[in-house]
C-alpha cells in the first residue's frame, strides 16, 4: 500500500458538482486514488506540506502536436494564416526521424507538466522516415504523464490537390492497418489507464471522405474515440463549401463524426446550427485560444457552446502555432478572449479553470475518473505556490487565472510526484533540452 498525504493546503479547489473550495485542507492518496479530503487527516506514509499552496485537479490538454516543439518561431511561418503556415512547415517536418519525434515529445510533455498538466492528448498525423506513434507513447511513459495518443493521418498530397508533400501522406489501407496495430498494442480502457489511443485523420481537407467514414467505423468497432480538426478558420469553411457542398458540421455528421466519443479541435467558425448539433450529440470541442490568435483564425464561440451544453476542453495546439505549451496560460487566454468577445462577465477565472480541468477530462471520456478532487477519483493534482510575487496582494488565492503562478510547485499523477519543488523528477531535463537544441539547430541549418 502506497500513501501520500497533502497537508494543510491553503485552498483545495475540488471542481466537484457543488464547486466546493476547502480552506486549510488535507488530501489523502492511496495507491494512486484519492481516498479522503478534509481536515486533520493522518497517514503512516509520505507527507507533503502544502501550506501556502492552492491545490487543483491536474489540468487536461485536449489537443496538441508534440512533434512541433522543434519548430517554434520558424521564419516564413511567423506571420502566416493556417494554410500558408502549413505549406511552409511541411517540408521541414518531412525531414523528421524517430529521434525528432521522441525528443520533441519529451520536451513538450515536460513543458506541459510544469504548467500543471497531468494528462494530454497528442495528435500525431505525419510519420516521416520510420517515425511511429510508439515514439510519442514511449516519451509519455518515461515522463509519467497520462497520454491520449491519437493515430493521425494524411492521405491527400500535393499531386492530388492537397497541401502536404506526397512524401508525408500514406496509403489509406496502411493507415487503417496501423490504427489497429497501435490500438491493440497500447490502448488501455481501465479507469487508471495511463495510455489510451484514438483514431484521428488530420482534417477533412487532408484525407478522403472514405477514410473519414472508415476511421469512424474502425474506432467504434474497437471502442476508442475519434478526433480531428474542424472549422478552424474562414479558409476551412470555404474549402468545405466548395469541395463538399456543406458546412463542416454537416460533413462531420454525415460521416459519423458526432457523438460523445468524438472531439474536434478548434471549431472557431461553428455557426448556431452546428453548436446545436454538437450539444445535442454531446460532441466535444478542444478550444485552442492562443493558437487561434497566433494564426488569426478568430475567437471561438465558447460562451455560446457552453451555454448550449457542448462539452469544451482546452488545448495548447502545436508549439509551432502557439510557440508555447503552457496550459494554465491557455486557460487565462480563454477567459480573456471570451470577455473581449462577449463582455467582462462572459467567463470567470473559476469557469475557465473548470474547463481546463474537469472540462478536459469529460471531453476525453475520463470525466468519471479525473478532473475532480473527490474520493474515488484518480490522484492527478497540481500544487500551486501562491506565496510568490505573482500572487502578492491577491485577495482570492484560488483565482489563479487572475493573479497566480504560471508554473506549479508539485505535480501528482496517479499518486506519484512527477514534479517536485518545480523540478521534473522522472527525466534529466537539461539533457533532453540539449538534444532538443541540437536537433532544432540542425533543422534550421538545412534550410
């Protein structure tokens, strides 16, 4: 039996149904699960002093491209919209090897962990030079974060009117075959699962209608979730209307891409009928505010989605379109953009934090296991030291998104300390960053 007691937290933000916030509270963890929350708890195991700290559920990242941490701030892509940005970067990504995929994933996951993230999705949709989804899964296993690894794909290259070079696209039969391989090898349906797998064709403009339909059939046969990009910007809408004769939401519905086992990234340009469709079918959305700003895609109608009942989580998106992978900063940006779009009362700091924790867990199908600090849930927790300069003078320490740190003191995943006193415990981060710099410099010199 393995026990850990978090003692005397200044505030415990439970994210339970009542929105309870407990002062001077303890959290008792046993064998990776929360067994008690209250005051005066005792243990014969390890004790972690949390005085002066706020404890929240671990943040959940519902959309990322971890491989992109090697291509931040690339000249030529810094000021482009989505399609131009992609065509600039595809030839660089085509030179990646399994080492690039693994090292960039370690770097991105470390950055997420330091920002309070305990579980991330990753959308890997290109596999150059022998790269496999296995490379990202290996990185997540090494660092100790939960990963919802999605087997992405592209099948329409430039010779067929697509955006990516032909060297980056795959045969559709081979795509489906590898989806089956990684699901059978890695997907864990258990409540305490560290690795789950989803099926994720990159976007409606990078694969065929047939692959979208077949992917949905395969995923439901295997009992896994579905993910793709949808309605990201005006170009995306125009493409759908021209090529498919309908809006993206209708295209998704026609091909089986709605339901509680589906989540779509971005959805910046959903209209009211599509929002109603997603609410009715419980189709999830990964909201990526910083990337949407960086690529000038627009402000997603998150207030309207939430009011209608659409499940919404947060995503940092790729570090080539965000330039960062800080999930608590993403939550703050989500709050601020909804206020810009709909007024100062459009989103509170607590609602944005709820989207970043419980909301993300629900979007990824883990809402009964993760995202709340209540007995029976898995012990995935972020511990924020609010005694520093960023919180100095704050009247409300639990309002982290208004006046709080952007890095955690400690991170607990499945009851284990992945971050202790601001340091990753599970890998030699300076060595990883040295590899990251070497690989990025080599890529830049080859341009």
